[in-house]
């Protein structure tokens, strides 16, 4: 976790592995926050249960999977499926290495 000091400088503090109860709490808080946001915008999380709402996933599942991987910054195909996609900056890959 990063904490900003009085001078505005960020400092990293390692946290312990969360317990299953803590993970459940975060999931519950996230759900409750999303439900409130949806309600403010006249929507409902129940709409997401409708399997027919994602026409692209129904009509073109491979393309939908590629879009989902892209949005989540994950590789879908290639040597490392499921891994984070590399970020290129100029002719170097962030984190080291050169593009060949």
C-alpha cells in the first residue's frame, strides 16, 4: 500500500496476505458500491444476469474474448496467455529488454 507523508511523498508499505474473511469483506464492499452506483444511474446489477445482454459474446465469442483480454491488459494468445501484456515505449520494453 502507498501512503503519502506530510510532504506529499509516497512511501510503500508491504501488507500481509489478506485472510479469506478480508477478501470476502472487500468483495461485499465492492458489490454494495456498484449497486449504489447502478441505482444512481437508474440501472441494476440484476440486468447483468441476463445472458442475452452481451450480443457480441453470443454472436462472436472469439472476438469478445479478445476484447475482454485487451481491456483487462492480458494476453489471450501467444506464448504467455493470461499474463500481463508488455508495454512498449520507444524501442524498449518497460521493465527492460529491447524490441527486436
